[in-house]
C-alpha cells in the first residue's frame, strides 16, 4: 500500500511535465525513506536470527530441558519477518513508482533514445518497411512507445503499428486511448505489478549507483513467455495414478511429522526418522518427473503471473466505457471465479512449489510432509480445469497493455491531435505535419495533401535538405494514426491506408543480392500490395538510384505512372531534375514540390519548408568545399 503521505493516485495538477515532476520528487523521497526502513528491519531480523540461533545451540548443548525458552526468540523473529516483509513491499512500491516517473520525465525531456526495448527482433516478422521508417531499432518510434512490461504488449503494439486497420478498428482504439490517457492511477498500478520482487533490475546497475538510476532500472520487462505458458495450459497430459500418488504423499507426510516430533522429544528412536527419510527419498525418485513437469515448466513459462493476475483484475473491475475495452472485458467473462482469481490460485501454487526450493527452512519441512508433491498435483488439476483459456487471457492482456502504452504516449503529448478517420476515396490530408521523433523546438512542420485528385507528390531537393525525413514523418504519423494514437500535426484527415516504403534499401552479400536487385524486389512487393483490398500510400526515396541515369529515368517513369493509374497515393523524392517532368506530364493528379538550402558565410543552411515547383540548384559542390575538399 502507498505511504500515507504519498501522492493521491488521481491527483493532477497541470501539464504532464509538471505532474511527472511533482510525483517524481514525492516518490524519490518515499523511495529513500521506505528503503532505509526496510534495510533497518532486515538488520533486526538478521540479528534476531543470529541471537536465537546461538541461544538454541547453547540450550541444546548445556540445558536441553530449557527448550521452551526458545519460544521468545522465535516469536520475536516471526514479528521481525512480518514487519520486514511489509516494509519491503512498501519500499518496492516506492522504488517502482520512483522509476516509473523517472522514465516518464526522461521521455518528456527527450532522454529516452537507447533505453528500453527497441523492437528490432520484431522487424523481420512484423513489418517489411519498419527499417525504412525507423519504426523499430534504437531511437525508433517503437522504442518511444514501448512502455509495456511484457513481450505480450510489445508484440501487440508492433502489430497495431504495422498492419492496416479498418475505420471501425481505428475509431475503437482512439476511444480506448482517450479513456485510458488520463488514468495515472492505472499506470501506477501496472508499474508496481511489473516491478521485480527481488529488485533484480535495480541491482543490475549496482548498489553504489545513484538512487534515480536504480529506480529507472527497477522495473525491467517481465520475462513472461506467452507461447510457453499457453502451451503448458493446453497440454492435455494427465498424471498417471494421481490418486495413488496423492494418498501416498499424505501417508508419508504424516509419518514424517510423527517421526520428527518423536525424535525432537526423544520419544522415538532416531532410526525411525531415518527410515521415513529413506522412504521419502525413494518416493521422490518415483515422482520426480511429476515435480519437474508441473513445477519447472510452469515456472519458466509463467514468470510474471502476479502481473497477469493484477492486469486482468483491473480489466474485470475497471468499469470502462470504450467499446474496445468493454470487448476485452467481455472476453474474460466465465462461470464461477473470475480469470484474475484463477491466475491468483496459480500464483499461490507456483509460489508454494518454489518456496520448497528457495527457502532452506521450508524445504526441510516440505520434504518431510511431501507438500511439493501435492502442490504439483494441484497444478495438474488447475491446468486441466483452466489451462485451455490461458491463451485467451494472455491475448487480452497483451491487447490491453498495448492500448495503455498508446494512452501513455497520448497523455505525454497533449499538443498532438487525434486524426479524423473518414470514409470514401483514399486520402491523407495534413496540416502542420511534423516528424514525431524530432523535438518540438527543432521540428519544422509542413502541409501535405494526397487524395483522389492529387495522387502523387514528387519531391525534389538537394542533399541533406530533409527529403527522407519528410517521407518518414508521413509514414510514422500514418503508423500512429492506424494504431489509434495522436499524430504530430495540427490536423490530419485520412482513410484507412496500407503503408509501403522504399527508403533505406541495402544489398545483401550473404544472399548475393545487389542494391539494384533489392530495390526491384521492393517495388514488386509494393506493386502486389496495390492489387490488394486496402488502398496504398507508398513512399519512395531516390527510386532506382542503383542503376544508370537512363535506366533510372525510364524505370521510375514506368513505375510511377503505373502506381498513379491504379489509384495509389504516393510521395517520391529525387535529386534528378529530369524526373520532375513526370509530374508535369501527369497533369493535375501530380505535383512538384521542393526543399531548398542556402549558403551563408560558407556554411549550408536548410529551412526544411516545402515549396511548390522544382528545386533549381544542387549543393554538392558547396558541401564538398565547406568540408575542405578542393573542388
């Protein structure tokens, strides 16, 4: 539970920067206070244990009949354990929220590039154009958005960014993001749930690291393995002779308790306990496979189960109004206990099994009572009763977490706008469009129109004038719009569109693919997409520049005319002024625009502002001379 003087979860005082700054200061103070308290209680617990252990050893050697006196140190130790546990929980919460808001401030102050998951591993599977657009990778849009705690949310977020969506899907996502955006309490709750119980993330930066650095690292992504957990739940294998195994465990457990008490009170000879231990060892060898399958498998697959239970509990109790959120809630409806309660049962079973391996004191008790065997059988019963629904619960969790990530972005960017998604002929009409990854103080915005009346914008300009950046600004804002997030513009009206790009094409020595051949393959892919059911917006940067000028001109002319004739919308950049004639020949459906540069006191300057017409000069020689080349 939060400390009494912690900030109220729903309090909001102003802008995101003001709100995050205030909460960061409060939780940093709580982190220091509660962490110190937990450390002191840990010292008390250790001291009590050492004193009690020394007293027990002395009584065993010198005064065996005084063993009732151990009740006092045992009671004191138990109280110390309870108090330390409570303090550790409070300290972990403060550390998690300290890190949560520290990372939030980093995002607002543009210190996020290079931190958090970059989605690079998702590039090959999820998207064919993400490399071109800086959608994935270090400093990418995905890295800016990926505030999810698990791969479940990351995978769903990548899917929403890269795949076309219908108008209804986009509108549903927008409504969900709008409802979740102001809910700071929800994001705090999820941050606490995602915090590592053993503070492993914080320890990875070292105990001597500054507190804010440790706090930032405290909530590293949870190792939830959805595929493995779903596979475990779907396993239909039954434990052979489960009833006999359970009955035997109870008998051996009872004998173990009687033998241990009898030995401790000297009412039974030591060989009695030895015999029971041998029987337990033999039984353990017989059922070892059961413990391994039901124990290690679910533990490896289901790290982060407490997070899953907490997230599902919020969805069950959240009272959301947005249709997309209500639909997720409906998928959790079932007879009997709620999914969060079912997962909570699984958490307790897994914790019980793990305790017998991690806690030396409990391990001895568990061995004598055969408790791990019955826990493993209970896991088997849980899997057969509820396992088939695990995959659906995981899918719901991933979808919800992705929406929360988009809502976080929306809250942190109040100056951005929600795009208007319309029906009718394909269009992408933007005013004040900027690159979402360029800070506002350096971002130059432009207006852009692409629709049935203007299907092609041919963009010319010199080196470094910002042509590729403008293409990426268009592509990334389209990705945001499809995902249901706000866009960096003063207005954007669009229809559902598929996105295609050829901006950053590379050769592949291993596959024996040249740059030109890679370009042709990309153009063929775009050509196939245009034949699909979803209208396409394509972005081509210096198309076919891997071949000679005559072939480039002829090939580009043919490709562009074909794409325009089939109704696709597109932007094409070029250095070659001869290509500008294509737009003139196509008439009203095409338009030439350009970006300019100027030479001031021997240095090249760029204003990155779109202008009508074709650029009239290049800057190759001035750039070379400005760098000291005598040309």
